[in-house]
């Protein structure tokens, strides 16, 4: 519910497991038991504590390996079975073929007993605190040979990274000079490379090769040279451990790329997601890594192709993605207009930060709005404050915020006003009851219309009736006043026609039409009871600009909206007296014909748009519904000019105002700002100086991201030098080339954003390029210069500040491939590694004249009482070095740490030589440590000291004169 903090329970052993305080990630140190405490601190809930138990068992030593051996039946030089990756005391025993070969129990020395054949040796490792005892069997082939014949045993080995192998000569002696090379047809296969002088093979990949050996002899032999061949078979390695991936749980983060922690990787990894789970996790096309797209459980498969050097391995694992905390719902105020229309009195609000559907609640009650299923129904004018709760959708938890709803009075609905046609009576007052006026919500206001004849009729407010004065026609404006929920209405015309009581001339109703600017012709109503010729004219005093009247036909031509009265005069005849009658002509205003159209455009920040307004007969006013959510800002309410803020769709309320001939027209205009094409990235060149595990913020050196970025290496070959965080682009420097600068290309992709379309992965030509240069003096923990034949490096970690530091690993950078020792080298030096550096004569700039020099590195770490400057000669003599990745820590007491570097300079000619580029040796561990005068600590930290898992690094120079 809150913030979690992890720690070892007080009093628990510190050498079993360590735990990251924030993430809870466990680092296993040694077998044993320990308890971890978890404290949950929250500002809302009480602090709670829980503990869990960690039990670590001894591991299986999968690294124990023994190479098969071929020896001659007649011993010429001592031969040994050599065990690698041992953890404890090693013993050797013949389990099959005891009549063929004997083996020394402790040294592994082989003694052929005469017969040729195959024997089996069991190698047993007693293990240590961390690893169980284990054993392996290996074949020894004893071959009968002719001593004078130059012969070599075929070599068959499983592939190992950094593997080097010595040729196994069976007979022929070591007279003369030897030259080794790949036989014809095998030079370009890249399986192995061979040292021309020693025949030592460096394995590059699985496959088959053939080696040619040329032995040049002197005059004491009957032949000038001898020739031999031997086959080399590098088999696809069997995996001692299949790849492993732990099931993990993540909090939803849109498009976050996950870099799974895969153990025992040997080649390229390919991920796949179960088809039914791809709405939770999919595979990012740029980085080819899992990517979070939803919430739930997803089953994934990862396949390691082994680079063709190891068996393919595949495993399935599960990732669970849980809902994220709501990012925050913004408070909002909305203004609504009251309407009784069930199609218009409902609204579904949207709020900034909304991730799902809204529901509403209210403390108490309100008659302003009702709510159900995220929909507000307007009941009356007023204001109310609601609590809006966002469901969070599929991917987020709920979130709440205030929603203020203000309901303003609505436009009065249209109501009915009927015409009055009556025969004159004295003292007649016609009531404006529901038969004449209906549908009004406010009190009525009745006023004479422009040009009305007050002699015909007037409005009696006290009695709410039309009081008749004489025969004729007149017009009133009827207005429904403002009410609780409505504004005052627009005026409705009430036409009144009063005919003479004794008149035979009658008009069949009034004329009503809608204004048209084209001068529409209207017929007069039918006139009955006439005895002579009829003539038509506008009544004296009536408006003359509403219609034109044809005096003979009575045809009407519309001029403007309004009301007027036409008098019909009968000349009389045929016994009928002359007379007059009248009728009203009402020309209603038409709807304002204005239209508004915004041009289509693509996103361009700050760009301004002006809509096209057509058929505009009066002023137009624009208003914005919700500026906070619209992608444009309304700059001018008259012209409709807007400024683009983001991409998206928008809509405005437009009011085309009323005129004499047109009613006000309210309508909505819509527009769209399309997403712009991504502008891409300009080529960025970055140069960084190497330091072990140095972090480089690539993101800060690139243009600001427009969408969510992902990062990957442009060339898999560079992953030995740099790794890149797929989400942040942060680089971690791992190595640099021994010959100088190292360049890595970083491919950048950007997902579609609010304003831009997706940017496809950058091409290698435009992708950011990072050049790693060798370290300069003064930046390392120590700048060291080796003696001509090599040196012993006394670790800086041997000082008092690091007394409590335990396990470390030794790594090298700037030396190319770090190689395993051959069996013969392992016998000569003990456990260690070797690497080749490039040397050049002082002042020489021609890189073709550089020479390779081999270095052997031997590590001596252990308890200070056993490993110190006085005991080192004995340790060297007894070959008691340890592997570079061994813990090398004293379980009880202080640890001393030393490195022995031995240079083999037999390729150099006379002159002064120096390294073409310095190399680096560094020590690290999985746990973060803070050095201090009291010996340092893993937990708690030290004021002013940043904990680090990089404990020291040396910049190494080397020079020699020949």
C-alpha cells in the first residue's frame, strides 16, 4: 500500500544473502539461511512489517571440465589430465583400462603401461562451502607409434568461449623448426586460428579443421623436412545448464520494454509471446524484447540459438502485469444549459487524466442533476459539486477528483400562439388562455408589434386579454418571460383580425411565410362575399417594407421579415354594397444561413488557422467548450482564428446572430489537426572516455524525444563493448578495442505520440554513434606501469578501508579476447587467463608494424594470513592461483588480493617498445560496498561515500627495450 524497504533481520549472517533496500533484489553469497524483513510505510495506512526466510543450498559445480587426452604408448614427456573449474581438492582415478594407463591420485600425471587402447579416468572435486562434491569421467587414448615418425593425435573438443588447445604430438621429437598452418581448403572456415610457431589453436566456433605441420630438419637428418596433418573437431557443446528465466511481476507502464534476466546464455536470444496473451505483453519490433501493453498474465518463450556453438536451449516463463496507480484525475468545472429535451439534457463528461469510465457520487442529495452509469441528466438550473471516480480502465487503479456542474437557464422552447379572427362586438376582450397561447414557461408579456394599429385592439394586462376597439387587423409581440429553468423567449407574433359585424366581405385567413432573399411571390387569401372589383393596398400606417402588394391581383412579393396589414376593397355591384376587409401578412425570419469550415492541417506548434465563413449575413461569434482539452486555442471569437497546441479533433460553438430577416443560428463546427510526420534524428556523434561500467546518458545528448523511445545496438558484435538500456538509452561501457577507438551504433525508435506519427528505427547511417576511447592518465584508481617481464600488482583493496569487503571478480578491458589457458599452460602456471596486447616501437605510427605480445594473468586472493607478500613466492611455485571469477574472499578475517602479470615478448625485435593502447584491470562484485576507515560496510552506507560495486580499476602501461 505504501513504500517498501527491505533489510536483513538484525543478527542474521551477512555472508549468506544481501538484499537491495529499495527493490528487494536478492544476491546469493553463500549457502545457508537468513531472514529478510520488509517494512511497508504509507501516509494513509499504519506501518506494517513482515519477514520471510531465505534458504540457499550448495550449488552444483557445472564448470568442472576435463579434456580428453591422447598420449603415445612410449612416454616421451610427462602428460597430465588437467581439471578446470575446480572448487575443492581434486583426485584422479582409473575406472576402466587400468592395464593401459596409470594416473597419479593427486597430480593427474599419466603413465602409459605399454598396451595401446582407451582408458577412462574419473576426476573427483571435493567441492567447498558453495558447491557440492562432483565428478567427471574422461577418456585417455594410448596410441602405439613409430618414434621417428612425425605424428599428431586428432583433437576433439567441445566448444568453449576463449578455448585454446595445444597440439598433441605423439612422436617425431622436437628437432628442427616447426611451422603450423591451416591445411588447404580450411583457411577461410574460421573454425580455429593457429599459431605458426607453437601450433597453439584458438577456437572460434564449432566445426572441423585440418592442421598441416611442416618440420624443417638440419643436415644431420636424411631428409630435409617432414610433414604431418591432424584433424581438429570442435563439437557443438552440450549445455550443462539450460537457460533460465524467473517469473516476474511488473506494474503497468505503457510500452515499457523489459530486458529479461536470462541465465546461462550462450548465443542470440529470441522471444515469443503466447498468441492469447499478446494484449498483455508483445515483442517490440525495434529491440525484439518483451514490451508491456496491458494488464494480466502472459506466457513467454525464449530461445537461445547458441550461436551454433552450443545446443539450442528454450524455456517458458510467465510475466504478470498488475494495474498501475492512477496517474491523477484533474478537477473540472463544466457549464451546461438546461433543456427538457431528453436527447439534449444528458451529458457524459470527460476529465483530464481519465483512463477509464467515470462514475459519480454526492454527499447528500441534489435536484440539479441525476447521474447513472457515467451519464449526468440535467433536472434544473443550479450548481452542484460531485465526486467523479475514474475506473482506471484495464490498466490503472481508480482515481477521484471533484467535478463541479453548473446548469444555466436554457433557451425557451418554441411555444404556440394562434391567430385571432373575430367579428366585431362591442366591449369584446379576447382572453389569452390555453386555446390561444400554450407551451410558455414564464409570464406573458404582450406588446404592440411595429406598425400595429392600437385602434383595432390593445392588450389588457390586468385581465390578460386582447381588447377589441374596431374592425381591422393588428399584430402583437408575445414574449414568455424568464423562468426557473429558461431565459425569456424570443417574440412570437399574434395577429388579430376583426371583421365588421354586417359585412358580407370575408377573407379566408391571414398570410404567413418565411423570409427568402429572392423575393418569393405569395398569393393573397381567398376573398368571399364580393360584389364588384376587388383592389388591394397596404393599410394606411402599416409597414410598407415587408411586402409589395399588386393592387389588382393581391399577389404579394416578400421584401423583408415583419408584419403588415393588407386592406381588400370591394367596389360593390349586383346588389352588393361596397366594403372592405383586411388580413395580416407575417413574414417570419429565416434561419441564419452562415456556414463555417476549418481547413485540414497537420500539427505545427503555434501555427494559426482562420476558418472560411460563407453566407454570412451578420456577425458570427465563436466560443470554446473546453480549452483545457482542445488541441487548439481560440484567439479571436469573431474571426474564429485559432492557434495549434496539439494534434487532435476539436469543436466550437458558433452563434450566427439575428437580423431583421434572420433568426440566430447556433451550431457546432468541427476541425482536426492531424499528427505530423516524425522529423527524424540528425546524426549524433558522441565520444566518451572509457572507465569500467561507466554510465553514459545518451538521452541527454539527443534531441528531445517526441514519443516513447526505445534503444538497441545496431551491431550485435558491439555488445561486448557496450550495453544499452532499451527504455532510457543509458549506456554502460564494458570494454574497448585493444587497437584504439571503439565505435558502437545505437538504433533509436520512437512510438507514435500525441502530436507525431511513429519514427521508424533509425538507419545505421543516421543512428547515434558512440566512440569509446582508451582512458587517459589520472582517471583510474591507479596508473600502473608493468616491469619488462611482468609485475605483481598489490591491490588497492588491501588497505584498511576495504577490510570488510568480501567476494570480488577480476575483469580486463582493452585487451581483445581473454583466453583460457591450454592444459600445458595450466600445468605450468596454474589457473589464470591470457590475452594479447598490441605493441609498437616508440615514435612509430604505422599500425602494420605493430607486434602482438602475450600476457598471462594469475590471481592470488585469500586470507591475509595465507596470501601476503611473504607467501607469494610459495603460492607462485605451487601454482595456487584462483580463477578470475572465483569469490576469493576470506570467510573469517581480512582478504588480501594480488595479480601476477607475465609478459611473453618473443615476437619483439630490437628497439624500444610500448603499448599501442593502455589496458585496464578492474575488480567488481554483485554487492554494493562503501569503503571507510573502519573497514567499510555493505549495509547502512557511509556518509559522503557513494556505494559501488566497482571497487577499483587500474590503467596499465607497459614498455620494454630489446
